[in-house]
């Protein structure tokens, strides 16, 4: 469905297909953009349903940052990706309605950050072309982990009620990274 919509929109831009390579790249990029926008909107809708949009946005943002910079387990389809993330988000928002205590949350956050720092990158098989940039990406992922640690500390000092959402999201990112690293099969 999104693929067909992306192709139709790109058809409007490219009246002639003499630039076939550019045409296919643009339609693929537009498909990803449409998927990302729709899935993020769907996830934020879940936040509205739980009456907890701030924690929802924190959870989505922290996880997306970790997944984008360092990778992790990838679903086989866009739909499975959305369902998995929606299920995690529902569980995370449910968990945010309980208080696990500041020391527990800090332990979870820093243990997760430690793992993300030690295991900074899991490249999907479709990203093999980035192998030559691996050192740079690893450095960026570690910097991201350090910045998220700083964000957690600042949140701890200013707005403690959001620490649990950050902790839960970091834990999910670490689990995704671990799962991607130790998957029996290459990232499909």
C-alpha cells in the first residue's frame, strides 16, 4: 500500500523515466518517509489512548535514537515492526503507571547504557554498504550513549517523573541490540 502510494507520488515528479535509478531511489525513500510518519503518528495515538503523551514521546524518541545510531533487531516487514513497537510501547506506558523507584530506574538505565556503549553497533544486512564507515558509526553510537546518560542525569535532577520512561526505553534498545547481535539468523 505505501509502496504504491510512494510510486504514484514519485510518478508526479518524474514525468519521464529517463532517470530510472533516481526514480527508484526516490520512490524507496518516499516509502520509508511515509512509513515512518504513519507509524510514529500511530504510536503517538497510543500515547493519547493511555493519556500519557509525554512519556510516549520520550519512549519513542529514545528508542528511535538508539536504533537509528547503533542498530538492533529488525522486523521482516513494516507491519511487524509497527506491531512490535506498538506492543512494547503499550507495555512501557503501562509500566510507567507504576513507580519502580529512582534507584531501580537508574540501575536499569545505566546497565542498559553500559551495554549500548560496549555493543555500539549491529548493522542490518541491508546496511552492509556502511561497513567501511563502521569506526565512525561506532564512535557516533558511543557518543550518543554518553549524551543519553547525560540526558538521564539532567532528567533525574530536573524532572524525575520522566526517568522511568527513559529507563524503559533504554532497556528495550539494549534488548533489541542484544537480539540483533545474537540472532540465529542474519538480520532479515
